[in-house]
C-alpha cells in the first residue's frame, strides 16, 4: 500500500511540475521582485542626483547653506529674482530660495526630475534663524546648544515573553512581521487547496476514478494526492530559498534589502521553527479539508463552489491576523487564535507581535495538529464514500447529510467500494472522530452562510 501511495504522489507531482501553470506560480514572485527592484533602482538613481539651488541676492545665507552637508544640493547665489526665474525656466537650476523678513520660500519647476528635501531645508533655515536670534540676544554658542539639546527619552514595551522592544520603530516592525506571516500562510493555503481540488475534480468529471479504485484503494488515492501536493509545496519553498541564496550577494547592499533585514532582525530562532511548523500543519489540514469536499463534486466546474467555504474559513484567520497586529488585546481574537484552522494565521500573527506567549502558541499548534489528525482519519471514510458518488444535490447538503448520518431523500448513484466488494456503512454512530469533523464542518457552514453571505 505504501508503494502505491508513493506512486500516486509521484504521479501528481510529476504531472504538475511538468506543467506551465506550476512554474508560472513559482516564478511570479521572482518577476514581481525583479520589477520592484528595477523601479527602486530607477527611483534611487534619480534621488541620488544633487538638485541645483539658487539663493536670490543673499551671499551670507548662500555661504551658510552651501556648507551644510545634509542638504545634498548645489547652492549658489543669484543677483536678482528675474535672473533666477529665467534660469529655472531654462532648466539651469531646479529651484531658487528667497527671504522676506525671516520667511523663506523655495520655488521649484514641476518639470524637474530631482526634488529638494523639504525637511532638511526647513531644519537648516531654522538653525539660521536661531543663530540670528542668538546674536541679537548676545547668547553664546554653548547657550544655544543647551537650549536646542533634546530631552533624553526612551520608550520600552514589556512583552509577554519578558523581552523589551523599544520605540515605535520596533512596534511597526512587529506589526509588519505579523501581517506578512498571515498573508504568506493564507496565500500558500489557497494556492494548494485549489490544486488538490482541481486534481480530484478532474478525475471525477472524467470518470477515471472508477478505473483507479479498481487497481488501488480509496486511501491510496486520498493520501497519495495529499503527499503529492505537499511535495509541490516543498519544491516551491525550496526554489525560493535557493533563489534568494543565489541572489543575496548581489542585492544585500540595496536599501530595500537592508530595511527588510533590519525588520526581521528581531525574529528569534524559536519563532522561525514555530512559523515553519504551524504553516506546514495548517496547510496540511486545509489540504485534507479540500480533499473531503472535492470528493463531493460531479464535475470540474463545481470545484470552486466546493472549496469556497474553506477559503472563507481561512479568511477568518487571515483577517484576524492582520487586525490582531493593530488591536492584539481583543478578547475575541485571543479566543479565535486557539481554534484549529483559524490559529495557523491568527496565532502566528499574535506571536510575531509578542502578544501571545510561547506556551500559548505551542498549545495552539498542538490543537491544530490533533484536529488535522482527526480530520485526516475521518476523511478516509468520507472520501471512500463520496469519491464514486454522483448526486444532483447541493454540495453542502450532501456533506451535512453525510456527517449527520441522514439518508438522502433524492435518488443518487452512490456506490461504496470495500476491499471485499460488499457495501458497508463507513461511519459508526458514536465515533469521536465523526463528532469532531461535524463540529468543524458546521463552523465552516455557519461562517459561509451567516458571515460572508
């Protein structure tokens, strides 16, 4: 049976890897990253050019500003306002500065390709005014320095892990990490839920499933498809890691990469392990759910309808993960972060911003693992029962009736296949696995019916 399972997995893996769609999916982030870097380089190349500034009839101010390295501009004096306007119109300068009783005005041309740093000029001109005021009040340079010295101030936040993060910058970085983690997990989930749904839908719509189950059992097909899709996910992530490793020596000095590195510097090794584990277990759980509901479809066109409630369930954690980055103290989000199939995105986000303890995070991971194992075991019987069933009823109605044990009132062409060729009931009335699956599916249906409709 193991050899047959791996054979199915390899078949799924090879057919997808050889397809153009998989490589378009894998390479699209590289293309987007390349476009982003090219745009960044073009913008930075323009930003590195020094703008040309003319100070109108004020040699003393020209001398002071030209010695200020923070302005990053070529500054010269212009004898009259009319000459400055002519030079600006002809493109010889990018702007000119005028003074009127301590009020300064910079005039620029909208056609100029370079811009002045307004905050730098405002700071420099403020210092000029302070110097003039100090001279009028007979203040020494030391007195001026004491007046301008900022107060020593440090802001620290006590986190649940006992560590301390400083300032709004670190808070913003943690929020960004939490949001990115939620988006990453949600995106990968939806990608591969669609893939496994398409695989099962294709086989049912082409009626090839009867031939496959004549040679193998339903469990072989069930687990083989899941393993094959997991291998595709591992391949995609491996390509990303390899590609980043190759490109890093060439892009490590870019400002964008340095900013990302500074943002990720606060991530610990333990959080990295948790992120990988929760992502894989969460995606595996959603693949199993997708396999179950996809076994109910009659044709390929119904796959999207069948997997839509799963997408809505994942979206609860996705939206909660982003919202939790800004309002992490919300009690509803805290409770939801422990619920399986919502916790992969929501708890990961809360842990990233250090609002949940490591113990809470691993408890959520354990609950997600138990729910995944329970769904996987219960899914064997559901898959075996429905993979050869072709019904005209709505997919959600079929699923709910199958879970509750109610017989369908409509006539169907259900055929249950067992190893000895006899029909049998794959469900036991009081099975705890069945009860767990009923609760989870009811949550999906309620979210689909009342929240997202």
